[in-house]
C-alpha cells in the first residue's frame, strides 16, 4: 500500500520517528515544513515557558535581534554586489 501512496510512506516514517523519540504525535511538526520565522517564533515561545527570568530573556532577545540587523544588511550588500 505504501508503494502506491508515497505520502503515506512519508507519514508512517515520520510517525515512527516521533514515537521513537517519545514525542506526542498530536503536537509534533516537521520542522522543514515551517518557515524559519515561524520556527524561530515557536522555539522562542517554548523556551520562554522554561525561562525563570523573562525580563533578562527579553533583553537578550532584543540584543540578538540588534546584532542580526547589520548581518542582514551585509548579506544583502554581498548579494547585490555579486549580481553586478
């Protein structure tokens, strides 16, 4: 049956992996199917539930975002330069 339905084979494999890792299949998601922004958001939400000092977490999060901005600008400039 799986040979005629590749999607079912993929699903069954994912279900096997989820069970093997002890993850609840009702909440498991295939991370490759999520956009990086959504994945980052879900990860941040999950981490925040475990953080004792939310204020410090928020400070570090804003600092990391500020550090990423120049890197994005640099990445954009390099891409633009490579096209020229």
